[in-house]
């Protein structure tokens, strides 16, 4: 049919202008092509179909790049499949909070009970520790004081002997040069021993009362007298007493009068 239409169109064209049809070429399907040596008849470069002819739809061509861009691999996340339970339905949020509050109250009650018990135990231990500490301190102080007293008594005895020697040398020191030197040496040594006791808070004392005080004085010798008013009076002071912070370490040594009735002829 296309061939008939074209042949009739060619005949009409050859009658009008035979010279223009000589340059028309036919393509494989019988349609006229572009004239040789001439460009396309339209500005867009496409041929217009003849009226009454159907032009097949052009196949869409999809251009694919030679080297497509690599698609980034997606990390596969495997989520655990929740196990389906056939138990009772899950408790509500209110029930969960109530249960948590009950657990907290129970824990606090247990903690309070443990805390109270701990306080009682610690208080008892502290009481026992304080008592043992006081006993140990008293024992240490008593033992230490006893040791100091024993040493002090030996020093006091030595002081008494040096005092007796000093009194003996003093009687002849004015006339004898050797006795005078011995007296000075003995008295200096006696004073050094007194300084040792003083550094331990031990000091000598003499009672001012003229009567015997059995709590702070010791009667080393009784002197008889017929004078009744001298009974239990101090006849002579033999040696000083020594005390430490008001506590007597050694009593003062004295001689005491004892009144006796006068002899009758």
C-alpha cells in the first residue's frame, strides 16, 4: 500500500517538475530518503512521515554505564526472635512499680535491722574496750609507780646515810680541812640525789605539828619523860618524809615522848 501511495505521488511529482524527482532516493522500506548532497529538510533533523502513514513507536533505549558504582553493603542486623510465652499476660506498669516499691521497702527494713544490730554490737565492744583500757592503764600506772617507789626508797636510804655522814664531818669541818672537804663532797652528792627525786615529783617534807601524826610519821624511838604534857610530842626528827603529788612514799622518821609517872621513893 505504501508503494502504491509513493508511486502515485512520484507520478504527480514527475509531471510537475521532472528534474526534482531524479535526486530522491528510496530507502529499504520504499520511503523517500534525504536527497543526495542535501541536509535534513527540518531544523530538528527528523523526517516527517507522509500523511496517512503510521510510524512505528521508537524503542526507548536505556543507557547503562559500563562500570556501575558499587552499592555499599548493608550490615545485616540479626535481632533475637522473642520467644512466645503461653503464660499469663504481662503485668501492667502500675503493678511493676508497686512490686518494685515493695522490694525497696523490704530491703530498707532489712538494712535498718542490720544497722541497729551493728550499732548495739559496736557499743558493747566499745564498752568492753574502754573497760579493758582503763584496767590496763591502771595496771601500767600502778606497776610503774611501784617500780618508781622501789627505786626512790633506795635513793632515799642513800640520802639518809649521806646526811648522817655530812653531819659527822660538819662537826669537825671548822678545824679539820679534810673533814671540811669530805663534808662538802658528801653534801653535794646528797643534793644531786634529791634533784633526781625532784625530777620524778618526789619531794621531802616535815610535819609542822609537834604531835605525832601516824598517817605521815613513823616513831622510830620512844623517849620517856615524867612530864605529862610532852606525851606523844616529837622529841627529835630523825629523817625527812617523802611524798609524790600528796601520796606518801616514806613517812617522816621521828622520836616521840612517852610520859611515865614519876618514881616514888
